[in-house]
């Protein structure tokens, strides 16, 4: 059946070398910066403290190590595909080459959950941090238009208001959309500058925080279990790793820029693995400093890094460090806003390229693959993505968005991991500038861990995933299967 037909790898490689209209402007440093920009965001600024407070205690450092190692399994699989099949489309393209058109459509439809709704999640987080930062500067936005509908927002006079619309989230979405339409090099350059700023802020927190660490906060390093699985003890360390795993999501966005990389076979693995290694080191270091500055129980709020910095500022009161720590508190909040901004840039850059790859295969209308004649960017798909993100971020609570992003990303990890095994069997002679080590152990472990984490998500999230996938299947069987270019070329049957 044509719905199970796979796209020949040589055809994919020919497409990657053809004039696809996109500008090859990204070098290895740009790609590493794109990965760092996507990974460092809500996770390091929020999830690390919450996992320490509720699950692992000071042993959050061990949770970071476990989560980083787990993420590396999927990253190794992505790196092999990105080097061997350097085509825009990420997991969608890899599934098309290994598991067939229907699975490719399903994963392409699923990636909307990761990239578009992921961008919306970050936009909501960006909004909350900007509102807080402006309040510190004496500027108070109307509470009714500063959060998702139904959110109870405290006002400056001590009252509460039920929000109806998240205006700041929509505004940052519009700004990022405009930037991405203008050009990938410009977007990547802006992202690189922001990445430099936020990494500098994180290093500043680590460097200055070391002077005010209280060794007593590390005892006991693994707090005793409360009798409930996941609440401290070794089960808490593992649960903490499951929570923190989602903080590493983003390295796969690098693979969507393959057709805009100057030397994709060499630089894509460097971008994927390099960004993950750098972020893992930063995560471990900053979590160690945070639990040393503040008792882990006090890190459960929405801004744990700011809490840690405020603790260091209080400890420095009356010392020559007092003024420095006061200024650093403001800088940290600016760094958080900058960090979330660059995460949006990378995720919103990735989604239009998925749409473009699907349109080139005939599975989406041709307009989704149009490239701007001047800026050489997929401008129509970028504008559509911007509209989706704006609507989602303006009207949807962050908790719902975050869970959908998590399950969508993990599903993509499963497909890519299994795809490595299939492609090794179907195309053993394919040139692989980077090879996933210890096959089949690494891909199998990556798929098992991702499935286990999917199983830990709430039933409501699974229900939303199934509904979303049902909608996607209806679209495929009413439109995509009839216009598939692969099906037209092969007249049915597996290639």
C-alpha cells in the first residue's frame, strides 16, 4: 500500500543538494547556539528548583546527570540521521525514509505539538517573567490582559483579577514571527547574541553564588523517602530525572535547519551533541549552586533561580558585595526573559521547516512550501505558525501546553530511535559521517526510556494526543494520501 511506502534515501540526498531556495548561512557555532537557545529556557529557570523541592532535594544534581544521559541516547540517534540525511524536516523526514508515509505524516503532525505548542508554552512563560520584571521597575500591566483566560492574577493593590487574554505572549510571538520572516541568518545572529547573554548570566549566578553557599544545605544529600514513591530517596532522584528530562528538550530543533547549514554532514552532529553537552554541564552546575544557596524546600516556586539569587543578596547585606548582588537580582530576571526569547526563536524557526518538507512531498498544500523571493525563508508557513502560536499562547494555560509538548516530543524520540535500526537494516551501505555507537543497544534504550516517560504522563494528556492524532489522520486520508508525490511516482507499493 502506498501509505506504507518509504522515500528512497538517494532521493532525499538529491533533494538536499538541489536548489531548494533556502540560504545556506549556518556554520557550526550558529548550530550549537541554536541548540543552546532551544534547550536553555523554562527547564533551568523553573523545573530544576521544583524537582529539587518536591522530589530529589540536593540530589537534584544526580537527577540532572541521569536526565542528561537519557537525553544523550536520543541525541545520538538524531545525530546519525542528521548527518546521513541532511534534509529539513527532522523526525518527519527520518520516518519517511524508514517507516513509511503514514508514520511520517503522523510524526509530522505530532511535531506541531512539540514546536508550535512548545513556542506557545515559552511565550506564556516569557509573559509571566516580563510582567514580574516590569512590576519590579514600577510598571504594572493590566492584570486582565496579562495571562490566559481563567487565570487568577494578583494586582498591585492586593486584589485579584480573572484574566481574559495574554497580550504580552501574543506580542512576543508577533515579534519573533517578523524576525523569522526577515531571514534565517539574521534570526540565528540575534539568537547567538541572546544565547551569549543568558549563558553569561548563568555563569554569573554560578560564580558569585559559590561565595555564599551553605554546606549544611547539602545534608542529607539524598533526603529520606516519605513513604511515597518519588518523594525523595532514590525514587525521588529518578522522578526528579523524569521531570528534568523535559528541560533538555530542544536539541532536536537543530536538525530542522539541515538545508540551511553550510556543511550539514559535518556540522549537524556537532550542533546537536555540542549544545546538549554544554547545557548538561550548565544544568548540573547551576542546580548544585541553587541548592547550596537555599534550602531545597524553598525552591518550589515559579522562579527558583531568582529565589536563590535573593538569598545570596541577603547573605551579602552589609558587605562590599551588597550592591553587586542587588544588581545581579535584576540581571537574572533579564537573563530569564532573554533565555525564553531565544528558545522561541529556535522553536518557531523549526516548525515552518516541517511544514515546508511536508508540502514538498504533497502532503500539505503548496503554499506551505513557498519561499520568500527576497528573504529566502518559508514566509507563508512562518506566518501560519505565528498565528497558531499566538492563539495558543493567548488563550491556553501553560500547564496544558507543557504536557502536550512533552508527550509530542517523546513520541518523536521513539520514532527516530526505531528509525535508526530500520535504516541500518535497509541501507547498510549508506554513508554515515556520524554513527550512533553501540547499535542496537542505544536506539532500543532510547525508545524504551521515552515510552516509559510517556506512560508517566496524565491520562488527560493521552486523550488530547489521541484526539489530535485522529484529526491528523482525517486530514491525511482526505487530502495527503490523494496528493502524495511519492505515491504518484511509484503508483503504489513500497519502494
